[in-house]
C-alpha cells in the first residue's frame, strides 16, 4: 500500500538530511508504528507520504501511484485517499464538531458545496457526521463548539474527520502525545479498531515502545533520519 524508496529530505540551511535514504514498505491493512526521539524524522516521513514535503531524491508510492508534489491535480487526488491526523489536530475551534468532521470530505466536494456547508448543513450531512462520531464514541457532540472539548475529545474528532474521507491510508502523528496513559490506551484501541474495520493501512508515530508493540503489527525505529531497528514484517 505504501512504498518509500531511497527517500532523502533535506530542509534549507539544515546541517544534515531530515530523512537519509529511507526504504520502507507497508502492506495493505497493516498497522505500522514508527518510534524515535524528537528530531528523528518521524513527522517529516508522514508529511512526505502525504505529499506535504518535497524530497530531494527518491520516491513514494501510495496504492501504486507516485506522490508527485509538482503535479497539483494528481496530488489533490492522492490526498483524498490519505487521512492525516496531525499532532496539533488542525481543527477550526470556533466551528462545530460536525463541521470539523465533514471537513474531511472537502477534497471530494466542489467549491460551492464546501462554501454552502460552512453556512448550512443538510439533514443528510448532519446524519453522516453523527454516524461517524458515534463510531468514535462521541455521537452527541456534533453541535458542540470544537474549542470547548478536552484534548482526548479533540483527538476523537480528528480520527472521525480522517475516517470521513473514506481513506485507503491513515497517517497519525503522535496521536496520544498529550494524553494520560489510560486515555492514550483508549485512543489507540479506538484508532486500531477503526483501521481494522475499515480495512485501511495505518501508520502511526509514537514515543511509547510498549504501546507500539502491543497495538501494532510491526514497529520501526527512526534514528537521525535513518531506519534503525525494525521488527519482522507481518502478513496481514
């Protein structure tokens, strides 16, 4: 589902490459955890897979199609197939939860549809948002203002928004970074169960080795932009 080939990413003025010759394959339906210290390249790798970072060399394929940051139309089409859960959640806090969830569908909507949805949601759209929110355990939160939610509740909204895209791949960047251990475990259970039910490929960056080995099929460790340790691939 994901193939990263000899990927090199270097940011202007940096003393070393952020990613230095990464080779990585992720199977369809696989759950892969990426461990590593801050600055090891975990977030850069996810952003490169999603097409937000242009590599110096190498290439990335998602579902057999090359991620080409120089082809805007093709890149937009690819991003519709990739759900991204950012560490900062990247939500509009003054908007309702249901509008933030449905923002996951913006790539598939026309400009007119997107503008109309900002002003007025149809009963069908509200029902769709509610159904997705119910899957992450907050079905009655749709009309709440997103800025009023706790960190764990926002993370559930972020997962719901990614699922609203009907993606083939979900990339989650430190989804439990600001949560206590009990809630972190619940979020990982939710995320992994949703990935299994939707049959999507899940790649998640973490700092907690024990949770990575408990919830994911395979664990890879990044060290200063290169892959260090890796558990054996699993046929899923």
